[in-house]
């Protein structure tokens, strides 16, 4: 197994990309075949756009999207998935009983090898854990590791083995699981399901029964717990419901979501005004609702107190008043549910939220009552959804809200003014060369300062919030450019004043896209993720009082190779934003655009035989640079407090014969012309003995935060969704799933696989799936081929003057790697191609 890959590379272990060698070079970290087994023509790896014909690319895109959607349908309809979500919540089951069986065994004597082990001491970083098992830091230790193992002989060993004829009965206990535990909704889970709804709708499958079930499942959660507060969730759910069309039966929710998204734009005066952050809430609006709700509750309580000792006549006469107050309170609570789901949690706002016994949601990233965050990632997601609503024709002129008793408690927000504000702010934060940093801006939230009913801790807020790191990456460049382009596509007239900013941003995003396409095998190897290799020494952390410092570096438009790629979802996180480069108000076919054909071609090569895309990430959600920056800041503050306590303790340790850190009055004073120094000086701001493990290792701290609790994702979920978002732009009609396997089928006698191979007569949804299976097993357990890929590669070679390829055997479910004559000129071995790419 390759050290950077999350899965085994053996073909029998997992479905693997269709063109193995092409995929190996595209990902840059795979080695699917042994050197010498196969050769691949390098002209198939990253051909120029002129050699990728639209006529051959179109059916290949249609086939790739169909295979990808089939894998998503497999997730939604898996036997063990009763939620209808493509990405269901995490089930935390409990052991309710045990099944005990008596199994006969017998004793046998076997020969076992005897080994002699040799060990050596190695200097390694090992984690330091507190009493709860949480990693609080790292320290360098000499660790004994196995260096060599040699077999020196054999010995007899008695073993108890299962045998139906055995005379020894052994009790075997198997746990029986019951419901018991709550369903955990990982961070961004609803947004990923919204992304799935979007690609289904764009592919013309919005009326598929499983897709309608998916839409209804999201509606049920919003009706039960309110529209979520994370911008990623709101934006992609909005895009998904919008893509169903203006005449969809779910139009009510399309309107609710796009209005909530526009309302969630940051409006308070400050550096972040006009952008979106990880939290999507109109704070002034909910502050007014808080006041009204609490005033209604107080009034209702006063009335109840009065009626508690009233006579029958008074009770009868005041009953309409009580019912009227109760109905008004219900209307206010219902309206507030559309405005926020967690905004009323006050001091618990950052802790996991358990609105029901069987449901847990993650809390919000910061104490929202005095702090507002912004970043380009959230702004790009919002801009995508706004552009989608405009494409379908449902973008409202102003936000629509539930108005109790028909009264507008706060004037609606103008959509055009919101877009104009966002465009102007993006143009302001864009650098002179078209670059965008993460733009992790923050400001004080003043919306609750004048509340008549709420008394909140640290509101009004005095002082300033800790500074946040603001890094530039390929992802932030593309996201910033995409936000500007999506909003400009939506309202072209509003970009006239910032035209000088739009073109450099587009050029820089195109440079990133071209670099990814042409990177070959060095993309993953040479382009680390955010914060890779970055650490802050303990002394520096103490000196800065726990505030992380990030150097401000100005990169030129031609130096994108100096930047890290992005977060844990990169490079696939680039794909939704790269859609902005394929959009044109003149309705130009994306396949006529050179860059889009190249990006689509690359994604086709990366798709697996099961219809999915995968990456080497740790599977943790990373949807907001601002949220990551806050996590790092909080971790740095915790380590700073720990180091400060260490320094204080060291200062209190008495020397032999002396008091606790106090100068000895009997100590002789130095006889020099210099000022005398105390025998025991005050402790320095850094620990007396610095440990290497006290250094703040950025990526480790971020991973620790992302992987805490339940923030884990399948490594093939987001890559599949993001790739489909870009590919559906190139569709030329409704996608057909005919002949594609959805769920794996039971094995037939003599077969070597349990997966349905797919044929023209294969059912879209098998009537008899292969027993219980998880969504991930259902998605990866079937072969979903794309025969049009072979024709595409043949056309690419033909345009370059190469001999056409022989057709694959008819019995093969998927086209094999196009083999090239070993003696053909210009070919290289896999070993050669996996070497460093030429600049």
C-alpha cells in the first residue's frame, strides 16, 4: 500500500479506475500495476485541447455522469439505509444483548516458527495525552522499534480449533445491536446531500423515486429542526432544490433556502461586510424575534397568573385572549425556525446540539452573539447557489420571510444590493495580481447589544477578538475568483465598476486549472495541503501570547506552484468553483471551451470502475477556512495556557536550601559596576527547559480538531459529488441509467464476483440485493462501466496521428487499458512515467 493512499491498491481489494496507468499519473500517488506489466502512451495523459474532440468527449461525459449517479443511488437505496439520504447520519447503536452458542472444538498440536528479533532505538515524535485521551502536544522520545526478525527454528504449540467432531465445547458470544444510540449528523452532511440533489436534478433525474425521497428527507429535517445555520449546508441545499426547476413541487423550499442564504450575508459594518462566513444567520432579524418571543412569553405568563385564581366567568371571557397570545407565539417560533436552528442555544452554541433523544448536530464554530466570521470558501458556495437560482429563474428581488400576523418585523433585503455589496467587497480584498487569500476576516457582532430582553455574556463585547491566520492556496484563489464570476454572471451590470478586478481573477483561476490538468504525477506529491510542514516553536508561541503568526507573502500570477493546494478535500474541492469558468451568458456550449474539455477529460480518467472518485484525504470535513483558522487559534491558545502553567510551575520549584523561588537575602551581592541581578530572577516568558514537543504543529492540531467526535467522511463521497458538479455542465440532455447496476447482485453459480456487471437488459434497481449492506458497500460493490471512454481515447490518439487501438474484448465489462506495442516509438514504462514530471 502506498503510504499516502487510504486504500489498498490490489485490484482484488477495491474497484479501480478504468485506465489504470492514466489514473496513476493523474493522481500522482498511485501505483496500480507492477513495472513491466503494462505500458501506456504518454499522449493519453494530458493532451492539448485540440486533440480532445467534443464529439467523442460528449458521450464519455454522459456515461461518466450516469455511472456516478448510479453509485449515489446505490448509497441512497442500500438495504441498511432507511433514511433515504445519499450520505446518511452516523448510527451509534448499543449492544442490547448477546447471542451465546456452544461450538465444539478440539486440541491440536502444530509447528510454529521461532523468531529472533533485533531492535533499535529511533528518535520519534509521540503524542502526549491527558487523562481523557486528548492529544495535548507532542514530545520527542527514543522509541524501541523492531529492526529485523529472523526465523531460527520451529516449536510445538497446542491450539484449540473449531471441529464439529471435537469434544471440547466453547461458548461463543456475539453481540446483538439495538437502536439505542442517537443518529449523529456530521458537519456538512446536509450540504453534501444537497449537492447530490443538485447533480441528480441537472442530469434530468429529479423525478426519480429515490431522488424525491432524498428531497423529502431533507425537508423533514428542516421542518423538525429548522433550516441549518451552516452556509455550506444552506447554499448546497438551495442549489439542489433550485435545480429541480421553477415548477417543482418543492418550490416553497427553494424560495425559503435562497432567501435564507441571502439573509445570511454579513451586513454589520466592518471588514467582513458583504461576504459570507461559515454561519448563515441574519443577526439583526433574529435579535428582534428573540425580543418578541420573550415578550409574548412574559405576557402569556402574566395572563396565566391572573387566570389561576379567576372565577369561571373571567376564565371564559379571557379565553380568546389566551388563545390569541398562544397562536401569536406559535407563529413567531415557526418564523424563527426558518431564520435559525441553533441561534437560541446561547452559552451552549458551540457545543454539540441534541434537539431530540435520537439526534445530534455539531454546534456552531464560535460564540455568534459577539463574533462574526467571513471567508472566500463560504462566499463562493453562496455565490454558486445564487447563480443557480438565477439560471432557473427563481432568484427573488428581495428576501421572503414568514411574517407573523402579516407584519414585516424587519424590511426584506434587496437581492441586487446584496450582490452589489458582495462584488465590491470581493474586489476590495482581491490582490493586485488577481489572487485571493482565505480572507478569514472577523468583526464584532453588535446586533444583540440593544436587545430589550436578552442578557448575554460578553455582550456588548469590549476589546478585540484574537487574530486569525489568513493563508493563500490554490483553493482560495479559485474560490475567490469563482465568487466574483458567479455573482457577475448573475448580474453582469453590477461588475462594470470592477472590470479591472474580474479579468485578473479569471486568469489566475484558469492558471490553477491548467496547472492541475498538466501537473501529471507531481500534483499531489509536490503540492501539499494547507499548513503542511508548518509549526510554531514554543518560545515564539509564548512570546506572541498564543497568537499564531502567518507571514504575509505576495505571490505572482505565475508562481501558483509555490502555493499549497488547499484543505482536506482538495483538489476535488476546486471542481464546483471551476464551474464558474465554464459559465457564459451567451449560452456557449462548455464543450467548445478548451479548458473545460481538458478538465472533463482529466476527471473521466480519475473515475473508478464503480462510478466513484476517491482521494487520499483523511475524510474530515473542511468547508470553511475561517472555521479552520478558529480551530487553530483555539488550539494555540490552549497550548499557550499549558506552556504558561509549565513556566509558572518551574519558577516555583525551590533550589536546594532556598525558598520557593524567592531571592535569598543572605546571598552576597556581586561587586561589579553593573546593576546587581537577583539570585532567582523572575521567570522568562518561555519555559526554562524547552521541549521540542511543545512546538505547535499546525496540521496535526487541525486534524485533531476535524477528527474529534464525529467529523469523518467516506473518502469517496465528496470527490464523487464535486466531480459530478463540474461534469453535469457538459451534459447535452437527460442521463439514462439503462444497463447500469445500482445495487450489487447476489453471485450466480460459478461467478467470480457478486457485483452486477450491467448490460442493456439489466434492471435499474435489482429486486434482490446481495443481503444487508451499508451505503458505502452498495456504492463500491458493483461495476458501472463507461464504454464511451475507449472511443474517446481512440479519438485522442487518432487526432495525434497515432494508430487506432484495437477494440476491447466483448466479454470485458469495462474497457481495458489501451495497450501500446512495447516496441512502438515514444512509449515509456510505468516506472518512467511515475518519475518527476517535466516543468
